[in-house]
C-alpha cells in the first residue's frame, strides 16, 4: 500500500516548482540581469517561431547560440549566482557574531566622531557568511575593537584610510579592504563609491555595513541590499543591538532590512 497517492505527489511537485520559479523571478527582479533575461526570452520566442515556420537558417543560428547559452548565463549572472550561493551558507537561525554592548558602543562612537569631522568611513561587521574573500584584499590589523583605532584608520593621509574595515568576533580584523560595487538601479545616482560598495557587500553577504559620508557627515547602514540613511546614534545602536545579537532570528533581520523596527529585547 502506497503511503502517498500519485495525485498528492503531483500536487507537491507543482507547488515546489511554483515556489522555486517565484523565488527565482523575485531574485532576478532586483538584479542587473533582469533586462538580460528579457532578451533571452525574446530569443526563445524567435526560436519557437522559426520552428513553426520552418525557417532553416534561423533555426541553425539559434541552435548554435543555445549551445553556448549555459556558459553565457554563468558569466552574465556571476555576481547573482555568487550571492545566492553565499546565502546558502546561512545554515543557522542564530548568529554567532558580536553582541557585546561595549563593542557596539565603540563602533558607534567612532562612526559619529568621524561624521562630525566629515571624514568618510566604511565598516563591515561579519555575521554568518564568511568575509574571507574580501579580507584577503586588505591589510591585517587583528586588534580589539577600539574607537580611537577606527578613527585613526580612516583619518585622511593614513595609508589605510581607503577601502573598508572588516570586524569579526569583537576584533578589527583588516583595513583597506575592497568591496564589490552594487549595480542596483534602485540606488540614487548621487551616491558615491563608498555607499555602493557597502550595498554591494550587503547584497552578496549578510554583513552589517556602516557608512560615514564625508560630504554630508551622515551615518548610514547597509543590510541585505537595502540602505538605511541618515541614522542617529540611538537609531544605529538599536539596529546593531538586534542585528548583532546572538539570538537574533532571520525574521528580525528581514524586518530591519525592510526598514521596520523590532523589539531589541525580544
């Protein structure tokens, strides 16, 4: 006796395929590959028409084109595929990152001191997804989190002031790191390289990235591809207390990314 009927299996397959299709479209919607995908659908449409009308030359050309389409797809969607694979590494509902009040206070103190002095800064805090590929581009620091050290790193004419700092497990791990630039069309054209680097890193990993603008003196936060601008010290502290808490859930993480507040004591 079969435990599951063929009809039930068929229904489960339909639901699973629909979910995968929906999530894939949702993912592509926010990437630069959206327009490319439209082009691929157009080529597929032309191919079907050529099949129906028996257009021999057109069919031959498109057949050869499809032969290299897999490689082209990987090249075109390489940033998106890397981001998706990185997200698969988020295996746990709990983060194992810094959550100590003192470390958070040191980061906030440094950020707003730099903001008052109109000095730009880029600080990435590692959570579940390892930032080792980006750490390798920087200079090793390996020091406990200290506001004076962070301020010194980003002070102009310091050899390490260009690029970003990576913080891991209550330590300033590296400085002068290079982060990937976001290609998101949602970002205002007025944003510079520092903000686009922060959003780019937050798109590819689950890192919490703090940005200090040297032009406006404002402090912002990038998370999951979203940019939260012009935060006060209290607002930034509240967000970090949630995002860097050892018992923070992905649901709370997504609420923060959407711009909604959550109870930090929950």
